[in-house]
């Protein structure tokens, strides 16, 4: 059986996954991870239709740059969760206010929180990010 190996930043590598060593963080000093939670109006699946293409285009640059690591609507579509990396809460909140869903009144709340990753895949590097796979499949689900 293989033991744990030390990775960069003091993280322990176990079975190809990172688990943070005590006191270690798996985020950059440039901002780390921020979660953004959207609340949606009732009937979002129908109401979003005329705004969906513009909404996806709005967030596409952040997806392509790697600033958005994961994003998607809850099921049922009561809201959505975005995982950002390397952006500030203020930047994310300001950008959310220009989202076509927000402008159209379809977003009822925007909440952001800093998130300290202590276990799981390290999405701070392109090799760890699922966006390469999602992009190759043509997926962007918000």
C-alpha cells in the first residue's frame, strides 16, 4: 500500500487527490476560492429562456480564463452555485449585477463566501480543473 506523499504547498497526496496538511490551504494568495450563490425566481426554467444565451455569454470569459471553476443550477432550479478562483468578493458581486439574469429580475439574491478547500482535487492548477473536460464536451451549465 502506498503511503501519503507530500505535494506542493504542504498538501498530502493520497490516491491521486490532495488533502491539505494541517494549516495548509489549497488556494492562491491572489484571492483563493469564492462561492457565489444565486437565488432564482419561481418558474426560472421557463422565465430564463429569453435571457439564457446572454447569461452564458456574460460568464464565458471567466469560464475560459479559469476564474469560474464550476457552476450550475440546483435541482430543482431554485438557484445556482458558482465556484470562483482568484477573484475578490467585490469583483464577483459587481459582475453578478451585470448578469442578464440579474438585470431581468430573475436573480432574487446574490451571496458570496470565501471557501477554504481542505480536501479534494486541487482546481488551482489547469491540470486539476474540470473545465478542460467540460470545454472539450461543449458543456457550460449555469
